[in-house]
C-alpha cells in the first residue's frame, strides 16, 4: 500500500458546494456510476445530515456502488454521524468522514469553543463513529492554519480513538507547495501513532496551487491519499483537479513512483458528464480535459507532431478518452442500439420510462441533425426532463422574429404544473426577448448573474449548450439547456434554473 496513491473524489460533496452546482439525486447517482467506472477509490457521496435530499442521494449511491468505497461527510456530533451511518447502511464498503475546525480563528469566531473543548469533541466523535463503521476519516478543518502543537495533540488523539485516515485540509487555499509538504511531514514525524493511519491531503485552488500542494503533500509529506474533484469543481476557485493529479502521476511515474487504480480512458467522458450536469463549462485551455488540451495551432508545433507525436505531446489524447467517436445511429436505429451506447458512456437511467423519454429525444434530434456525437447523447440525458425531477416549468415551443432595424420579438409556449401557457415579449435580441417572455409570466424576480453558450461538438450543426445562473433571495442555481437552436436552448436553460429555484432543500456549508 505504501506505493498506492488513493484517489478520493469529492465532486458530489465539495464540488457541489459551488454556487449553482447542486445536483438532484438521479444526477448524483449517474455521476457516481461514472466515477465507479473511472475506478475512483473513494466516492464522497454527500453530507447526509445536511438535508433529506442529500441523505437520499448518499443512500442511493451506497446501495448502488459496488467497487468504490462510499463516504459521507459529517460534523463532529452524534446526530450527523448517526445520519451518515444510516445513509451508508447498504454500502458494500462505507466510510464516515467527520471534521471539526482546529485553527484559532475558526475555533474562536465560528465554533466559539476552546481548544480543549474541540479536542474532546474530536475524540468523542471518532469514538462514536467507530462503533458504527470501521473506516473513519478525520479532518481538522483549516488544518494548515492551525497551531502545530495543538494539531499534533488532536490528530494523535483521534488516531488513538480509531481514525483510519487523517486528512489535513488547506481549506482556504493558503498553502505553498514546499511549506505544505513539510508541514505534513512534521506532523507525521511528531505524532507517535501516525503510522496507524493513512495520511490524506485536501487542497483548495485559491492561489492556483491546489494540484502542486497536493503532490507536495504526497512527495514531501508522505501522504497517500489525495482528495480532488472532476474538472477541479468546487467553491470559490475550486478544488484540486482529479484529472491533473492522475495524469501527472501517470505521466511522471519516473519521479512519483506511485501506483494508481484509475482507468484514465474514462476521464474525458466523466469530465463532460460533470460539466453538462452542473453547467460549469470546462475552459478550452484546461489541462487534460480542455478542448485545446491536445490541439496544435503553431506551424512549428504541427510540423513536429506530424513527424513524431512526442515532440510536443507528453501523453496520448486517447489515453484519457479523447476520440472522434460518433454514435452511428439515425432515425431508423433501434432502441437497443441506443441503450448500448448509453452503457458505453457510463449512463444508466433509472427506469424504462426514462430510457423511452431519452430515446424519443434522440429520435427528435436525429431528425434535425445528421451526425450525433457522444456529447449530444450526454446532453440529452443530462436534461432535467429526462430525469425524475418534478418540474414546475417545461418547454413546449417557441417562435421568434429578428430582423435588422426591427425590435426582436418572441412568443413562447411552456407548461406550468402541466398546463400550457403562452407569453410574448420584445427584447434586445431573440434570446433576450424569449427570456423576458418567460419572466413576464412567471415573475420570479430572479437576477441573472451568468449566461454562457458552449458548442457541444465542433460544427455548425452542433447543439448549443446554454447555462443560465439565477440568483434570488440568497439562492444561486444553474440551469442548463441544449438544442441545435440556441434560442430554444436558452429558453430551456432558463426554465431549468426556475425549476431549481423551486427546490427549497437547504445545503449546509461543510469542511473544505
């Protein structure tokens, strides 16, 4: 195990804390299945005690996933830990991840507890959790900014109580690689029973160093677990990026000398699924999974790559799942062929009704678009109308008029609680007119804080994928819509965001 690097994915928990990135139970389950396909070692499925919805998501994932450890976060109290254990009851392998803040700033300002009270609470929580589940992870929140002597006392005590993994978070992204690595090293050297637990790192990207800090924690500090997310998703500037960690360790095995269980060829598909589910678009120059990650525009680079790929490429695009793979299906293709392609993409819909709905949407798209790409299929099944979301609003049809020198106009038909309504409006453009038409009827009062358009595949026939982020009364939600017609995609995205605004399930801010 000394040479095995454990990949702990927290996309479904810490990644979901990005404003607007919250997911439904079905969306979480779909991504969890894809993470299992990727052969992630540990899947942090959520924070079971934070809401009924999160409890159900953790429970559903625990009952479904067979090959990965399923983990739930909990604060250091009996109620949270009990809820986590209950949600994880059906898991083949389960882990409780409990945490409490240990920095002077957090203890005084947030917890209003003394160091001795925090030490006692940490011990009691691990002791209680250990009676319910054998695999216990403990995190001292804001650990990197904690007093080293006090942190040593806390971590020695929780290991003595049975913690099997010790995670040291750089919660606010303050660390510098060499300093962070040496900090982990000193903790391990100073704590007498440090060898009784696997050491883990969890770094945020506020200064753009989450991956570097995490790798320093491994190489200098001796940690053997890295906590990360797909696409680096996470609150503020995000978390350590799974794909960058995995490919750094694989590509530079000569230096790291570590073994990984990850099946890297599923990285790109997983990245696309997370992006299309959350509406957080991957920047083109993002390492490994960005659209330009293996593109060469410079004539010198192109010439070199044509002569020998390794002149400018240190890894093969196909090794992480990039391909020109198309689904060779059309309007005459059968349902079984469509189901098989869904399986190849790691998508498992919950019921025959969901499959029929997705297949119907596929047929509609095939009538309008000559080539169907994998991205198109993922966009179809990421659509709220395919999942079992109880929708208040759903798109029906749209007509719009836009002419140079004339005021753009849109008329839209959509359903409200199953009943069709019609609304119309003028606007500064066809998209603006369409969204104003919806809002003039709904009167949500929400503020649009983001409007983003992304081409799903690379041609003029491509579906447009639109993300709309709305904010209202402190809630921030993302809506995603896709369609070959960008105005229709925009309307679908706006309605999707309105549906999420209706979902009042609360999220509890958790350890970073």
